[in-house]
C-alpha cells in the first residue's frame, strides 16, 4: 500500500512512526492519530492535486484552457472554505494539535498567502492558521532549506 501514497505522505508517516517517539507530529492516541492522518490525506487527495492542476493550467504556454482553470479554481475555493470550516471551532491546527496534516498543507498554501491571494486571504481562519504554522521556529528553519 505504501506505493499508493504520495512520497510526501510516505516520508511524513515514516518520520512519525520511526523518529517521533513523543508523537509530536503523528500522535500516539488513536483518535488524534486518525485525525492527523485524515488531514494529511485531505491534502494529498484534495488541495495538492487541485492546486497543482490549477497552477499547471495557469502556467501553460500559449492559449490557456479557461474551462480547466475555472474547474480547478472553483474546487480550490471550495477546499479553502472546507479548511476555514474545520478551523471554525477555534482549534489552532487541523487535528487540534500541530501534526503531519498541517505540515503537508503549509508549503502548498504558503505561496498563495505570500502572494496575498484573495482566494485564501478572504478565509480569515485559514489565513490565521497558516500564519500560526509559519510562526513556528522549526517551520521557519525548514522553509529556508536548501539555503
């Protein structure tokens, strides 16, 4: 089954399983663990592929496929809304505590946040969540690699 998972998912699950004895990014508690994995897969099955396809459609040389841009833009708008609703109960991170779910979303959505894209910034809870992740010292160090 490992071959079916995207590489970033496999790496984070491996790190959580083998190198996170305290359960900081992959909780040991079964419910919290399940939530962390759920949000990691939300990224690999939703945000990642749709944002990737949207980016490819926008970067395409020559005539752009307006229908594909509309399809993926609409789906990303829906997914931003889902993230905002998940965070609407006041939790700081997707699974409650910081986890692999947050780690997997951040680099994809940080680009939009850095650009000030209204598609993400109009979702205040999602924007605040991304800012919380970005304020973490380890995330700041990690985002500088390979400097």
